[in-house]
């Protein structure tokens, strides 16, 4: 029996350079415009038997705007960044450069007083592994890009440092299939465009 879990990255609440740790701001106008622009592509995912989202305002708003009516899942919350919550990476670096370097280099480090990268990946993986398995069951989960990166590292059993090499764009969809402890990354086919003469 296999489960199909499609993660949809929440629309943005700020520019990429202004992304904040544990950002709890609502969608900005650009985020709403982006949701409206891709809704027709992501709307079919509303047919999933189970529809979830992280507790972050932008994830809930994205899921609602796409017609998913998702249930909030605490296991999908962003990484607990302790005293760096609400800061950008640049702001944290300006205040505590050695601590940020340690956090980026060691997946077990918690210089901010919150969750380590390894603990974060494990928590998101535990959420993934505890989804109800029904043959052919489909799940959609709207979450922050960081949560989706953690889920992919876990699903692929990749080293934690891989987390830093995964780019998850707002409103992108990524699917894993399988069951507890055995997940596969699935790339969806893109319709080919006829060649122009």
C-alpha cells in the first residue's frame, strides 16, 4: 500500500531577501496575486482525501485560497528558531555571526536556543511517517519551503547538509510516494509543447 503526499509551498509574504525565520506575517499582495495566477494548476489537488497545512498564516491562507480547506498540523510548523524568530538570516548574522556559522555547519547545533536542523528534519519526517496509509491514498499539505525541504531530506534519507542545497519556490508542488520509512521523490510529467516551425 502506498500513499501519495504532495507538498505545496505557501505563497510568499515578503520578498526572498526579507524572508524571516518563523515568519508569521500574512500573505502580501504579491503572494495573493501569485496564488490567483496558479490556482487553476493547483486546484485539482483539492480532490485529495486528506488536506493539511502548517499553522503559519501564509500556509493557511494559501490552502484556503486554493480551495483545500486544510486542517492545521503542528507537525508541519516551521523550525523553532528560538531568539532568532522574526529575524532575517542577514539580521541574525549581523548580531551573532559565530552562532550563525555554527548553526549552518552543524545540523545538531542550537545556538539560537530553538530546534536543531536534525531535530526539525526528524519532526517533519515523523509527521510524514504517521500519515494514514490507504492504497492509492492522496494527501496534500501546504507548508513553508523550509518544511518541504526538511521532508525531502527525510524522505530521501539524505545527509542533513543536503537541506541547504534544496530550493523550494513559492507555490511549487513536490510529491513523495510510499509509506512509513520508505519514500520516493516523484517528478510529475510536464506536457510537451508542439514544436514551432
